């Protein structure tokens, strides 16, 4: 089974220059805990609900004035839409990621894959258990 078969298609992105408040509203609207950050049509990082909690709320920053680029996690890990699910599961486990952007072979964002997708959409139960255990215990 490949990632394309289980991913959430049409992932949203947020521009690096938007405010954290705008990003949080988009995350609420899309019911997601992370969103890729783009600059000049390239993904440059991820903004997670944890980034917002730790780097904005806990630091007393104003989310209406704080820009996404100031608090995002830089760099991007991703997988291809035709990658094997078992390999993506290992990648997520090894890097402690709960979600990964999915790109096509032209490196265009085509979706997101989450641990929930792996667990709920026909993935091998043993691999899912190992992935969830590895991420949850770190």
C-alpha cells in the first residue's frame, strides 16, 4: 500500500509572513495540529500547535503580531505520495513525527499523512503499533 491511498489530500499551507493568529484560525478551520509553512512557493518549515503553545503563549507573545516565521519549526520532512506505507511509518517513528506533508515527484504538496491515517486505513497492525509506541514514548 502507498501513501496516496491513505493520505488527506489537498493540504493547506500558511505563508511565513502571516500572523500566528491567522495560522491558528486556519488550523482550527482545517481541524489539524500542524501546517506547512511556505515562502516563494516552497515549503520551509512546519508550524505546530506545540510551537504556538511553547513559543507564543508560554512566552507571552501576541499572536496577532507574531509572525509565523518567528515561531515555526524550520526545515521540512516529507514523504512522496508513492512511498510505501511501511517505509513512511519507519520514517515517522525514527523522527518522532505525528504528521508528514506528502509531495509528488515534482515536490508539489499534494496532502498530509498522519499517524491516524496509518492506524485507521488498512495499515499493518504490528507496524502501526510499533510506530505509535515509538512516538508516544519519546
